[in-house]
C-alpha cells in the first residue's frame, strides 16, 4: 500500500456477516449519497450464509466483492479490504450503517482541511435519528471499572464513555469504527488493524497507535451516519460479549501498565461472576422472564471463563 498515484477519489470498505438486508441499505446509501468520483467500494463478506454475497453480485455489480470461506473476524477482513484500496482516503463503514447525504464528502473535506489528521469520524445516530455516540476518551482503569459494574450510566447524560451530543468537534482520543474516514498515508505508516482483535476495540487500538505516532484523530459532528448497531453481534450475542471483554483486556495488555491489565482482568472476572449469580437467581424467582435471565446468566458465564 505504498503507491503514490490513486485511481479513485475514495475507497469504501464494508465488512459483512449475515446482514444482507442491512448491507443492501448500506450500499444503497453509499451510491445514493457519495459524490466523490471515481468511487471504489469493496465488500468483504465473512462467510455469510444469508445470501449476502449473491445479493452484492446481482444488485451492486459495481462493488468489488471479497468472499471469505470462513469468518476471519472484523479486523482481518478490513485489512483485506485495505489491501485493495486505490484511493488517498479510505472510509471504513459497518454493514449496518447508512450514510446520510454529504457525510462521506464532508469527512473527506475534513481530512483535506487538517493535514495532521489520521482519521475523522462523524456523529453516529440511532436508526430513529437520536444520538448514539461521538468522540470518546481512551479506555482507562477508572472508566472500565465503572462500565463493568454498571455505574457509568449516569455519567455524561448516559452516553459514557462517549461525549454527549452537544460536545464540540475537533481533536479527540478516538472515534467509532462504524464510520471512520482514514488517511491512506497514515494507514501506511501506522499499519492496519491489529488482527488479534476478532471484533471490538480494534479502531480504539488503531487510534491509540495513531496518536502515539503524533497524528490527530478528529470528530466532526456536522457529519452524520445512521447505525443500527450490533446486527452481526446479535446473531451470537454470548460469544460476542466475550469478545468485547477479551478485546478490552488485549488493549490494556498492549497499552497499559502490567498491574492495570492484571487489575482489569480481576475486575472483569468479579463483575462477570456477580452478574452470572444475579441472573441465575433472577431466573429462579421470575418465571415469566426465566428464559431471558438464563440467557444473560449463560452469557456472563462465558465472559467469566474468557477472562480468567
């Protein structure tokens, strides 16, 4: 990825796993709203069984399709897409996200205006247009402890660790990977996503590495994207919850002091054990919601085992 001439104005990489209808809407939003031309769209499918690859081939033949025979994870799949990119700017876009008019072009302009920016992310909205997330601080022992024990809900008006919707744009620690515009030169210098992250925290890790390399990460609330959120993860919620905790531990193992990593591991184990017990008791006491509580107990049992 060291070519100096670019055959596209923007390359968009979309990773999909069994999200056919959302992927269709995502791709339609891309071709309806992006004005940058020529446009390169790369879909990396992680062995979907819902007909997603065929839908892309039939309805969006202008998109390049990489069909993996197995689910290689979000980070590795994005890196596969990055290797095919032919533009100066690259947009990492979730398959359950939809661009609003002007978003992609606005993000490109932000990178044009701020030459020290490695990446810029928009305001992320829920499907009903309400605020979901924006810029955020890097994970630390304090905020991860608050999140693990469910104490963070009242902070930043319920949006913690993200900043609230009225937060101004500018330089931040990191922005979410649901829609993230990257400068190719920065990607070449920093490297791709760390493939040890199967899913979650890979964009946080990349932003951290970018900041270490003296690049800026910017948040542009004037640009907006709809994000349905967790569409792929919902299909294997217990496994994905474990991946979330494992990814956070990997971030601490890489970027925090050894004692902080050990402390967080203990906090996650204690939190998962406590929640597992509480949900198991609730399942016995609340027969009407027994199945839901048992499912939650099982998911935290899996988290407990993953973090030990």
